[in-house]
């Protein structure tokens, strides 16, 4: 569980950095929604101590990442951290 939470933390910080650095106004609402989902996933993982508790959210977030990616180096970092988190969580997409 610790590895999953560490990867989720890395993803959350990448989102925070992207929100602070983006020059694209249309990306801010997307990033904010991802941050809200990350907070919910963290709370569920903490409460239930199993990645099964977040499987539905991960699948929805994964579709959203595919539909509307974030631009530039920030987007690349968010994508990298997302993939690391999903791999650590072991959720089949």
C-alpha cells in the first residue's frame, strides 16, 4: 500500500506543478478535476487499504487522460506519473 500511496503522491504533485505552470487557460479546469480525483483516491486508499476501492475512479480517469492530454513538459510528467501510479496500483484497465 505504501508504494501505491507514494506513486499517487508523485502524481498529485505533478498535477499541482502543472496547474501552477500551465499557460493554457483551458487546461486549468482539467487539472483541477484530476486533482479532485486524486484526493478522492487517496482518501479511499487510506480508508480501505486496497486498490479495489479506487478501481472505478482509475478507469474513468484513464479514459479522461486519453481524451484530453495536457500539453508540454508538464503534460509529459503528469502522464508519466499517472502510468507509474496505475502500474503500482495493479488495476487492470
